[in-house]
C-alpha cells in the first residue's frame, strides 16, 4: 500500500496546486473570450498560440520529459552525484541550443508554418494577424522547454508542488496583460495577450531555478551530443515524440480541419474553448495521477519489479475512471449551461456558446480514454518499450484522419463543427484499448476483472447521476433565464447536487475508489478488524 499512498500524496499535492492554476486558467480563457469572442481575431490568436504550444507538448513536456525521467532516475540510482549533475547540466545547455534554433526558425518561417497548420481555404483565419502573433508567441517555446526539463528533474526528487505551480505564473501574466490597464497600450487586445503569454513562459522557467540550485544544479556551461545520458534520452525521444504526443498530433489535425471552408466562422476558437474545459477536468486529478506515477513506474521498472508496476497501473486506471466517467457524462448533459455560465460574456455571444457546446459534447465522449492514455503510455516507456506505442499511435492517427474526412464530407450536417472533436475521441479509445491489451498480453494479468467491476459500479453511479442532471437541467429551465446571477445559482446547484449524488451513490455501492481518492487510511480486513496503513 506504500506505492498507493505515495501516488495519492503526490497526486493530492499536484491536484491542489493544479486546481488553483485551472481556476486562474479559466479566468485567463474567460478574459480571452471576453476580448476576442469567436471572431476571426480569436481564430488567429488561437492558431498563433497553438503552434508553439504543440511543439511544447511534443518536444518538451511530452517526448523529452518522458524520455529524460527514466534515464535520470537510473543515473540517480547508479551514478555518483558529480556525474548526475554533469548529465543534467549538459542536457540543459544542449536542449537550450536546439530549442533556440527551432524558435528562430519558427519565427523566420512563420508564414509557412501558419499555412501548414490550416486548411487551404483560409476562410476562418486572418493570415497577416496570425503570422505576426505567431512571431510574438513563438519564443514561449524556448522558455517552456527549459521549464519542462526543470520540472522533470524536480519530479525525480519527488518535488511536485512547484513544477505544478509554474502554470500559475503563466496564467497570472496573461490575465494582467488582458486588463484595461495594459492592453490599450498595444495595437489590439490579441497582441497584448500574445506578449502576456511570452512573459508568463519566461516566469515558468525562472521560478524553478532556485529549487534546482538548492538540489545541486550549478548550470555549468557545456554542450554535448556524445554524452551517454543525452544519447539515451535522444534514442528514447524520437519514438516517444510520436507515441506520447498522439493527443497533440490529433490536436493539429483538429486545427487543420476546423479551418475548412465548410466550418462556421469561429470553429477553431470554439474548439479551443471546449478543449480548455476538458483540460480543466483532466488537470484536477487525472493529470495529477499521471504525473505522480511516471517516476514511480520508472523506479519499479528499473528494479525489475513488474508486479508492482502492474498494480500501480491498474490502481491508477481505476482512480482516473472514477473521476473522468461521471465528469464526461456531466459535461455532455450540462454542456450548454457550462459554456453559457463560464464564457458567454463580452464578445462571446449566444452563437459562440452553441458552437462551443457542440464541440464539448463530442470531446467529452473521449475524456476517460484521453485520461487513461496518459497512464498507459508512460507504463510502456518506463519499461524502455518505445516501439509499441509508436505503432499504435500511427494507427490511431490514421483513424483520426479518416474520421475527420468522413465527418467533414459525408456527416457534416449531423456533427457540424464537432467533427474534429468526435474523431479525436474515437481515436483515443482505440489508442487506450489497443495499448492495454498489448500490455496485458506481454506482462500478464493486469487485474482486468477488478477494473471491470469498478467500472461497472462507476458507470451505474454515473448513469443515475446523469439522469438526475438531465431532469434538473430541464425542470429548472436554465435556458429560459437571462440574468447571470440566476443562471449561476442554478448551475452551481446542479453541479453541487450532481457531485453529492454521485459520491453518495459511490458510497452506497461500495466503490473502493471513493476511499482511495480521498486518501482514507482506515480499512477493514475480512475478519472485520481495522488496521491503519503506515
């Protein structure tokens, strides 16, 4: 039970900090939508931001971090302190050089980059504005890549709070640049927001430097492409670039298809807002669990303790299902009240809400799978298996592409601007089930029946909660009220009531996850005697 307690403790710390960050992230996104709505300027801003952010997730927080942690963990176990920090210093400066080169190229060739990420029609994007905004934001990639490496180092020392808190600085910077005290000094609000993003990215890295120095890092200059540790990271990084980044690659596909000529104006901005709502749910606990288990699974794999690794994975899948299944159902049923209360202000009008709610409906379908993929992929990587996730990710990506084409060309009247979101959801389900089956066949039983029993109880509780949400939404006549305070009161009542009902049902049906999520230590054995985990 020690591993469970460590996961829950780390996840709880990450969750607490991340929830604060997500609240600020909502304020940030609300300010963006308030100033830009779902206009062409909003589409251009989202596109300009999404390109360096995609590189960040693939290169920095995705493939690089996931490749670095197992290698650095091995150094910590087997090498003296001097070699450990020599490796960290050399990787830092080598990464800084490579990312600086990518940043410069991205800024110089910004027109080509913007065109590559959008449909040829260009109907939903203001090209000149998108190009200039992209050049302002692109250096964000440099700072956040170094911040991701710093977070990886600190995570290996089981320091999770500060790395999780770095996004707080990003959100605060953007919020500050979105206020009337700042943005009128720029050409337009979009430019001010772009500068705020760049400032926030620099703070994400700089805030972690003191902790790194305290742990022993001295930032001694040294670039090396021949260091064994760096070569190991590079060897693992290329396939992971594709494997762990499947969600981000699918996001690129979504971006491309959401700018097609058939799509209504504002589709890209609506897709962004729907994705942000999804991130709000994922960031609360699912991402926290995934962040906490990666170093633990790496330690277990390094010790060849595969039974413990499998138990860690099974436990994490159950915990994440307990959170994401009811969340997905709630998002689907209450999608319009959620978007209307959270974002329908300023330039974000009723039509913006309809566009975003439709995208959120289809995104929410894939929420449990998207969260579970973030658990199963690191399990493969912790065992130094990079080939399998790459193969599955390739098939998943093709499924996403084909489905996007089908939804756009043949089922557009049915799914409309929700097509890219639905394609991503289906691809994520395939990704998870394929990887789970392969991992089970390769390493033996994963407690599948235990997962299914938990999932059946979770689904039953979620289903009852969903029915209650539907009746509550209908009979409170949320859509008929125009005053914001009335809407907020009804919305809060629905959310609190649904959460209380679900937790109550989980307790009645004896879902063990409710104890584990809240870190309850007191349990009873078969003989009825109580014992306390220590």
